[in-house]
C-alpha cells in the first residue's frame, strides 16, 4: 500500500460515480475528502446530502479548467491524492455540443495535471513518494468491438464520438505527464456503470423512471448494441485498490463481466420493476390500458456513430490487485431499480432545471 490517504481531492465528486466514491472513502477510511465540482446539470449537492455533516468532508464549487481555483485548492488542502471524475460524460450531449467536452475533458485535465505536478514538487520525503493522481476514464476510448474479443490495457485507441475523443485526449495527457515529468499517474478505463445517483439521462435510470410513469422506453436502432455493465459500488472498490496499490504509470481496465444487449437490459429492468412495482397495480399503466412494462418498448432512430459492442478484459486488475466485481447484474439491477423508486424526491430535484428525459444527440452536419 502506498501510504495513507489522509486527504483525497475528488474532482467531480457531486456526479454519479464521484459521489459514490466519496461515500466509499468516508465509509472505509478516516482521512479527509475534499470535493471540487462545477455543479453542472449532472452534479448536484443533493447527491452528497447525507455526508455534508461529516467533519472530514469539505465541498468547493469550482471548475477544474480554472487554474486559480485549482491551484488555491491544492495550497489550502495539501491533498495526498487526486481522483479525477470531473468530465462531461454523455455521448448524446457531446454530439449536440462538443465544445464543453473539450474544455472540461481536455483543458480541465491539463490544468489538474499541472497543479498536481506543482503541488507534488512542494512535498518532501514520504509525502512526495506517496502522492498519486488517479484519472478515471472509459472503455469508449477504444472504439467499437466486433462480435468477439475484449478491450485490454494495450488495445489501440479509436474513439468515435466527441465524448470518447476528449476522454482519449485526457488519457494521453495523463500518461504523458507520468512519462515526461514523473507524476505518479494511474489511469483506469471502466465499462458502463449503473447504480444509485445516476442522472436520469442514462439508460438504466431513464428506463426505470419512464416505465414507472407509463412512458415509452426508447431503444436505439435494433437494440442489439452490447455493453458490459459494472455496478458503481464495485467500481469504487476497484478504484480504491488502484489508488492504494496500483503501479504508477499503470493502466487498469475495470468491468463487470456482464455483457448484455440494450434490449436485454430493458427487459431486465422491466422484470425488476414487475417485482418492485407490479404493472397490474401501477395506475400509470392502467390508465393507458397497458398490462406490462415490456409493452412500453419503442424502437427509435439510432444514435449517430453508435458503437456496436464494448467489453473489457479485467484479467490484469484481477491478477495484480486481486479485485473482482461482487455484484451480478440481476442483483445489481434489482437494487438499482428499487433505489430509484424509493428516491423520487432526488430524481425530481436533479431534474428541476427542466430536463425531462427528452431525446438528445440527433444533430447532423
């Protein structure tokens, strides 16, 4: 283990994976956690409400692309590690407005890396040796797979959307700061996450809430695009292992070993809903004369440049760090569907800016 995590700076800590990781840190250690978050549409203080009163927790509103704010944060809190979740992260939004993705995902990571490099140079001895910069990325940087094979840590990058291209650029910057300046950087590339506190534009909360309200379940194209699904709590455990025991300069793929087509995911959500909120007792369906959640499935125009399949090989992180996912997909989906049904107040709060789960990302040239 690389020293103690006495203060971790978590950027993007009010977003989906970030807020779950903050809870994980506070629940498994005794160090301080400082969150920097811009509070865009997908980052909300409501997602951290249950930890706000913890004396080890400190929140700062700010942009990772703002050098003055970032440098001041390093000077004040003197973190022993940085975990970067801050990113624009929705493919459909990147199609409609790529500029914000370039600013946050590329320029923002550059600012963070430079601030971390300067901060580390001010440290001495064990504190300098123990410092880590963990950059959290995505399997989408690798492009699209055929019917066979999986992405490994050495798979060539081939991003196909503005989102994945900017994340690929950030990954390259992070690795370059390790190779050029000796910054102890770690990079992780994860598969599709799901679980509590995910903004309702993403497929699992979107389908859960739409179905519960008797609204259409929009499935892109033929619905046979395949993703590997990873429960967010398992992802947080993997990130903790990488932060504590990963090799500086190393890359680690993190996946759930749960490949499913989009249709299979929607059907599994419908099955979980039938257990938690039977269609026969849901007035939102009765009013339409619909007797099952699967009857709400609706095929819509495909996303431009929609990658066909992602899957990651997790053998490296399993062998080197001893991590493996604890949740199977059926269990994780049941817990997730139940969470969204039980937390309608949170869903209403984060959609209060006017987002009503409308279709995004159909822009053409």
